[in-house]
C-alpha cells in the first residue's frame, strides 16, 4: 500500500512526464512491500518513453524521406518537363534530328527519374527495417561480371575502361539482387568521377574466411577531412558538381 507521500511522488513524476520529461522515474523506497509497485511503475514509464521515441523516429523518417524525394526528384523532373515543353511548341521549328535528340534526352531523364524512385523506395524500406534479405550461396565474381557488362556502354561513352580481376572460386552467402545493386552503385560512382585517360578496376579476391570486393578508380578522390562523413545519406562532397555528375 502506497502512503500519501509516495502517492505525491507518483503524481509529481506523472506531471513531469506529461510536461515532456519522459526520463522521470520514481526512486525505490526502503519498504520492500512497495518496492514492487515502484519497479512496475518505472518499467511502465520506460515503455512509454520507448514508444514515444519510436513514434518520433518514425515521424522524422517520414519527414526526411519527403525532403529527400523533393530534393532528388526535382531536377530530373524539371528537365523532362522542359524538353517535352520544347517538343510541344508549335511556333518553334525543329529539325527531325533535333526533335529526335530532345526526345532521347527526355527519355534518358525519365529513366533516371524511375531509378531514383526505386532507390528511394528501397531507402524507405531500409529505414523501416522491413527490407527482406535472401541469403544464398553465390559466386561474387559472377555478379561483378554481369554488372560490368550492363555498364559497358556507359564506360565506352565516357572513354573510361572497366577492368576486372576476379577469382572465380570466391563464393559468399548473400542476396543476389542487393549485392547486384551495391556493385552497380559502386561501379557507376567510379565511372561518374573518373575522366580519361583514367580507368576503373573491379576485383574480387579471398582473404582468409572473407571475400573482398574492391572498386578502384582514378578520379579526384575524397579529401581526408571528409572521409568521416562517408555513409551519410545523400552526401555530396562537391555540391558544385553534384547536378553535373548526377547520383
């Protein structure tokens, strides 16, 4: 049974929690008969604090995702609309070659837009901890070779060759789709930031019980003072080049 003084303490803690101080707790009494009640109250308070923190994180994720979507989709969408508007102008004579070129660019921007939407969808699932991963035995070199084949036209267009150094015996347990996505992102990024006569090298090798995937390029590199920031969402080291290089 709680005494009047103890009930007063409960009331004070509840008032603190109601005002926003969810860390407020009751101190354990000397009387063992009421210690169990106080412990139960504190456990309940911890559950309330944990639930509120989860709700806050969820709300922050939604707001951040909305900001990310707006930030990332605005440029390609504006570009597509601009090209299509030009194509629709009746008072602007366009040669067949110019019209075809504008249509091709608008199509490429639309493809980039779709890729961004897919990336943001994956990001939202990761934030919600709901992205399922399939773990199966697979040859890591096989994934690298498929990615390099798909990116060969981009490499040729940029005049940046992709070289591979693959140990075909290296096998891992992983999700083929997600590993494909990771390798593609790394190689695309290397191509984007390498200019001729540079090249990109992708290697797969074994190191003890581990498999090592390495993507090397001859780009400008990352300033040492910025290395600690790598991994931050939508990080752009050089924002002046961000829209030119994409990504």
